């Protein structure tokens, strides 16, 4: 599921997101998505719509952004995104498997070219030893394949949400760019 570059890719994503605002990352995503004539959809849990908000904060986003689903509850993940109940039962809502199912679900249900999903534990509570506060999975699904990345953020709730949204925007941009380069 994760790309072969592993930690190196994660470090690049974190470096990019640390130095750019959500608006800057969304503008970069918009530029590549429009230049490639691709569409994007979002499936969010712990970010509560922050990824979609960041995208739509940039004028012209309707040229590529189809829309998104904020599925905070497990029931909505199942009903609106088609996440298998068994995946949630076996792995938990905060898992690579559920993040990937969410990304595929938003792509399938909206017809977008690329789906991105975020699920995690924003904090300050709700964490456990196995799934600590800050644990986040971001997944993308699209023509170039699937990818999921895991990160444990160490900030407060707002910072964790912002870092997760930044990672989603940057990861999506990078995936679309990679597909362009290999075409």
C-alpha cells in the first residue's frame, strides 16, 4: 500500500507541508489537476472537511473539485463511502485499510479521477496505546494506483487537523504529478 520510497516520501511530504499554508498547497494541487484535466474528491473524518474547505478556498476550484464527504461516524463511512463493516471491525476506523476504502469510496461514488481520504485521532482525547492521539492515515486512489501513508502528529487538535489536511493536499498533488510524469 505504501510507496516504495517509504520514509523518504513521508519526510518530503512533511517538509512541503511545514513550509506552505493550506491555501498554498491547495493552489499547487489546483494547478496540476487543471493542467492534467483530472477531477478530485475528498473523504474526510478527523479533518472534518478541512481538506475540501482548503480546496474550495481557491477561486476556480470547481474546474476540478467534484466534492467530498465528511464521514465522522463509522455508520456514515459504511453507508456513504461503502467502507466494509468488516474492515472497521477488524482494523478500526483509524487504519490504513479504512483510509484506502474511503478513498476508493469517494472516487467510486463521485466519479472523480482521484480520491483522497483522511482518518485519524485528532485529540486531545480518544487515543489509546495502540492508536495514540495524532495517529493519522491519508490515502489516495487514482489511475496511477493506490497509496496510503501513516503519521503520528504531536500537536494539539487544530494542529493535527491542519497537518493532516496539508499532508492530504500535498500527497494528492504528488500522486497526480507522478501520473503525469509516467504518461
